[in-house]
C-alpha cells in the first residue's frame, strides 16, 4: 500500500478531541445545508459537544474510533450500546451517532473502514444489531448506509406547531 493512502484506525484519545470537534463542525454544517432550522446550533455547541464526547470517552458502553492518515485524525465514528423497550426480543443494540470523514479524504474507504471496525467491536461485545439515523435528504448518507446493508425500518417526522 502506498504510504500516502495508508491509514490507521484506533480508539480515540483525549488528545484527539480538538480535531474531532472540527470534524463534527463539518458534519453540522452539512446538516444545516439540508435543514437549516432544525440543525442550527447554539454558539456554545462546539464546547458543549466536546464536553459530552469527553464523558463518552470514559463510558464503557461508548465506542469512539478515529482514522488517522500521516498522523492526522481525518475521521471518526461515535457509537454506543443502547437499550430498546423491554417488549422486544432484540433489546440491546449498537447505535451509531456520528460518522465523519474529512471532505478531502472521502471516497477512499475510510468511512466504511470505521463502520467495519465499530461493527467488529459491537460483535465482540455480543451485539447482533446496529441502528443508525440519517437525514433522508442526505443522498450521500442514504447510498452509503444502504451499500453497507442497512435497511430503513422507521421514519422520523417533524411538524411545526404553529
């Protein structure tokens, strides 16, 4: 493999948080382009989100992986083990909250590699099902998740009260 295309996936560390926040900002900007009102964030949101992810680093049910290229974090995935209502046979699921690859590094298999890594970790922990939420207007996400075998089971709908 060419060194310029080589990458490493590893567990996120405290030192990665600043770069992960930058990547999260790219994700939020993309979401705002899809639905400005619902994805608009407060001015304090980067710091608030950073503190939330900082806590996630210490939670045993959370999994945060980063992908590095040439020593620089260029993507991350954030997942957690969650519980569905006690009426279901499949109660414990892996949940993917965020997947971001820097725009300069997309289309090179890094997102798929992050999902594969997280899937392996969930499987190692006995998790058999994974859920992800994405905006149906996000065509890139729709194609990506469907190509990885995810099937739409629920739709989330919003309506203004006014």
